[in-house]
């Protein structure tokens, strides 16, 4: 059995979540987990708020009191652009 990357609900045979309806094929199963793996709970990324991207220059401003942005967005390094971070839960 595999779990949804969004809500950790059960997936049907087409890799679509039976709880939230998310199509887990969008990520080719890269983030789906088997029940044999440690239990992990998904959370919305606190850095990008689940968007997966932050303003260009965002990480530079953490090291400086002033920063400039050339505009645009870059991938969030906290969630690798997925918008989801995982917390291991004791089984």
C-alpha cells in the first residue's frame, strides 16, 4: 500500500488518493511511501507556505540586513520545491 504525498491517505491502483483526490502520478511516485518505511507526516513548508518557490534573493537576505531582488522566483531549498516537509513520527 502506498500513501498520498499531500495528506498521507491511501492510494487507489491508479495512484490517486482516495481521501483528497490528489493524483500522485504527477510526481511519478517519487514521494509516495510504502507502509514498510518509517511513518512520516507531511506538513506545509513553513518557508514557502506550500508554494515551492521563494523570491529570488530570499536566502541572501537571511545573511544580511539589506537585500535586493532582481525579481522572479527560485525553488525553495527547504522543501526542494514540493511545498511539503516531512516529520518522522514514532510508529
